[in-house]
C-alpha cells in the first residue's frame, strides 16, 4: 500500500508506508529538500538541526510522547536541495506504531546574500513542529520514507 503526495512543507508531507509484522522493528528514513527558490541574489539559505524527535500517537502513557531519534548536528544549504535533490537527515530504527508529529530542533538558520551579507533567521521556540496528516505508520520489517519539503 503506498501514499505519496507533493505538498509544500507548511501544508503537508509525502511518504510511503507498508503493512507487515507484529512487534518487529521497522525503519524510518527521513530526507530533506527545498522547493525552487527564485531569488538570484541569495547565495545560501542554511539551517543547522541538532535534534530530531518524533511523537508516538495513542497507546499506553508509557508508549506515548516524544522520542529523540537523532542528536547529530547537521547543516544544510537548502538552496542545494532543489529540483528533486535530497539530503538524508536521519535513518533510524523505530518501534512500529503510529506517529503524528516530528520536531526538529534548529540550532541556527541564516540567509547569505551574494554580496556576502549574512542575516540570521529566528525560529520561534527553536523548534520546527511538523504535524503529519495522515499520521506516519511504521511497520515492523518495512521502511517508511518521509520527505520534508522546506519552502525558503
């Protein structure tokens, strides 16, 4: 069973999900990309992410809540991620289940113009919160692919 949709970052997410196993670990592979950016005077639009968390939906109180998937500091120039180009944000083992939110902790973000002026960007609360509709379903023995599409 597959679902794929191309939506801007602020409107939704595209992913593939499958069915299978009981209690087995599945995989969640998250890619990052950027929609085309028309401003010729921008040299770079960088975001540094230092933590990725996911929220398991429902279940027992012990099973629900945010889980840290990765704390690797990674910097992406979003302008390099256009026209179908992606970069891997993480590839993690994850308990099978339904997940309704992802939270990216942004250490820093900035735009650099072609004249070398740098403008830092403020991310309220330091987090980008992504509520997924439909929810992400991770199934044991299978891989779920998720692409986050930033609109610079």
